[in-house]
């Protein structure tokens, strides 16, 4: 069913209508400096659409609570716990009641947490209650800021996540976001980008005018007109309003906000006893208890600071004995190293995925009863790369090997083992491993992939590959001041040869 909402008039006194059904599917963004008429526009939209769709208003200043007197909106005071607000929001969707979440009186962080809890409850409602709801958020830059402010990171993430869910994933759940902001630059881009309808009001900063003109598809030279817009005048664009930028004058409203714009009023005549009224307390004030903030303690003197520094430190408290046996970290590391060696002793280990190897490793740790928590997956990947090399004690303690380990940390987990094998060969002047050996370490049977991996290392400046006069490959490491002995790149897999010799 198509419902045309009368928003006011366009140029030439033609009516400016908004397709409500299209708005529910495409969302709306309103921008305008303070005093440009954003709240008036939202009030007009809410009043005109109240008979047709359920509404939820996130109201940081309590201006929209007057809708309850004329249109029956239920005012939800946000001075509740977050869990209670979430449950109320779920019941709002279940019973299809239009509400105003009044955040007045809360500080910014409390407003963000309350709005996040309420929007989260509406978003997580059961599928049976996914009826259309027009969700209007005034001063949206408070709940979806583009940069971190003075609030905690946790509150910002909660609020920004709730606003992102509303604008990005709310359509399938029947939630149609209508957000209003004073400045587009203060609003998170991933929230603003999901709106397809725009109503741009008066703004003065160049960055905001440029973004508004860009969203409306206007040329840069046309952006200056946003400075000249009067209060209540907007430029509209979107599938629910107009396919081309359209000047709109917002019509009158039936309800009024609790706060109004300041207006000049004449001063009263100065009373003759003005001084007595100001400096003399009334009987009511005298009966009221006076609360004064205690004065801060004086800073300590230099002698007191020196005395504090010269005092002997109290003996450290003995660490209470734990009920659990102490873990010998050295013994634990030896057990893990033994398990890693046993794990890599399987000839097919190089061609198994890291996830499969990690599950096998956890089972072996339980069988060996290794104390403590087993290494997490990232730590296991690192141990796996080092265990595949297994350098001797002299090489492992050398400065070159420690530098090689540091260089390998800049690489992804799947190529660290290959890099360390090449580095070990260079530090020990061993022949360069063949393509078949490198392919096995990389977890593939393709020799061409091994050669491409060497090229990738070389492009990153980690090593230099060259061929001698016999077409044997030599890999040099500039950072380690070492290079491998010449090795046949087309030679067999060294591990296969070793296994055959042992048999």
C-alpha cells in the first residue's frame, strides 16, 4: 500500500510528498546545523506518519515526549538498567507500541549505553514480531561518532554497533532508520552510507557543504547554496522523495517541543532593593542545608617528600601457597618440544593443514598429561615453523639465527617454516634446498609454487637468489651476511632420500 506523507511544499507551492513504504526500505539521513529546523522536520514526519506505522524515537533532549499527548506515544524513561531497557524494547516490538526513549538527564556515555541496549532489544526481537517500525534517532552523531571522544571505548563500540545494525541490517527486520545530525563529518561513514534518501539543511563549513553536495549529486559550485538556506528549508533527494535534488519547505506541526529557540524579551524594571535581593538569603534558602566541597589537601612539603623516600620499604608479603602443584616451565617446554618432534616425524605431516595438526597436538598433550594450558593456535603455528627446522644448539644460540627468527615474524604463518629452513641452510653453509623440499615444507606438491615463493621473498628484500655456472641455486641473506652452498633446484626431496637411506 502506497502512503504519501505530506512534508510541506516545493518550489512553486507544489506539495512535497514522501513515499512512506519506500522510506521503510531505503532509510533517511537529515543534516543541518543547530537551528536549521532538523527537529521540526522530524516532528513533521512523525506526526504525518503516526497513523500508518509504529514509531520509536531516540530522544537525547526529551523534546519529542510531547507526542504522547497528541498521538499516544509511550514515554520510556532511560534511567533504567541496560537489561531492563532491552526487555522493554522486545516487548515494544511484540505489542507494536510507538515509544519515545527519553535520554534527558543522562550524561553522554549513559545515553550511548541506554540507546545501544534499547536498539539491541529491538534488533534481536523474535522473527514473529518483525513488523515495520520507523526508528528516528535525533543527534545521531552522539551515538555513531566518527572518531573516539571522551567516552569509554566500550560505550562507543556498543552504541556504534547498534547504530550500524540499525542502518545496515535493520531493513530485513522491519527497522527503518531515520537519523539526523548536525554535521556529516561527525557521523560515522558506515552509518551514513546506508541511507538512500537525504534532506540537507543549512550548513556553513566547507567540508560539510562538500559532502552534502556529493551525496546529492550536485556540482561543487552548487554547494554554496547550503549557506543560504533558511530555517525549515531543505534540499531533498532519494527514491522516496525525488529523483533529482528538490528544494523543500517543511510544513507546520501540531505539537511543539519542550525547548524552544531563545527569543528576546524586554528586561523588567530594576527593583529598588536589588542589592538586598541579591546579597540577602531568603527564609527558604536559610532552611536549605549548605553543601560545600571540601578543600583539597595542601601539597606535601619537600621535607615530607624526602622523609617518605627515606623510609624503609615494608617487607613483601609472602605469596600464599596455591592448592595446585607448581608447573615447571622448563620441563613443560621440553615435553611440548618432544611432542612437536613426534608430530613432525610423520612423513605426511607437511601435507596436512595446520588445523588438523593442531588437533593432533592437543590430543597428544592430553595423553602426555602436559601441565597447564596448551599453547593457543597462533603460538602453535610459531612453534611448528621453528620445529620444522630444528637447528642444533650452536646455530640456535647464534645471533644470526635470532635475527632470522625476528625476520620470520614479519611473514605469515604458512611461509615462516620455508624461510627458516633457507636461513638455517645459509647459516650452516648447507646446499640450497631443492624445489621439491621447499614445496613439501610449503604443504604442496607443486614445484612451481615453491619457486614463486622464493620470488616473493626476494621481492620483499629478505633474500637474493642467483645461479652459479652449473645452474645450481644459491640463496643469499643480506641481513644475515650468509648464503647457502650451491644446490640443485631440480633435485629430489631431501626427506625422501633420508627415509630411503634409513630403510
